[in-house]
């Protein structure tokens, strides 16, 4: 069963269980997947491959994280809590990300491997890192560690 089909089934189960928040999030996710299919010049009835679904989920999760930050900064913790609940639902479909310690060690090894010595080579380093860590580590965390090591 593909991830797309899994989300469809989970949405049906959430409807039966009357979990309204989960239904809303999964409906939005299915809509985003349909939009992605249309953007790829496929029909809405097609099934999006797992890589495409993961890209959509990641994009939706990033939107929720941005909203949480904005609501928290704007003094609206009530709205931030709602967004966090939606983010938790989305995170259940994302692969487990590498912990900071692993990413730190990976970045150090890549710096040594590429022979990077200063900040002018950050673009080359980030390109190589993100190509290998795509879907395994948070890009913001990688960027933060690179800045820390080459700072």
C-alpha cells in the first residue's frame, strides 16, 4: 500500500471515529496531493508516488512550523497549540529525522571529506549535505550546524 492510499484509509477511519481535527488535516493533505498530481500533468484520480507524498507532507509541516512561530511571536499561544496538533498529525507520516548529534558528526565528516576550510565554500558543502540528507535531517538544523562549525 502506498503512502497516498494509507492517508486515504486513515482519513476514512478518522471520519468513522469522528476525529474532526484529524479529518480536516488529512483532507487538506489529500487536496495538496491532488494539486501536486495536477501540477505533474496527471489526473486527480492517479496515485502520487511515496516521494511526491513525502514532499507534500514536508511542505505542509513546514507551513505549520512557520505558523507556530508566528502565532507564538504574536502572542497567540491558543492558535499555536492548534497548529501544533496539526503538525503532530503530519509528523506521524514523515520518516524519523536524524538527531542533532548524528547530523553534527555527519557534517564534520563531510567538511573533512571535501576539505572545506572557510565560509566561502558553504554553498558547495550545503549542496552536498542536502543531497545526501534529504528526508533524513531537517535542513534548518543542517544549516545551523554548518554555521556553527564554519562560523
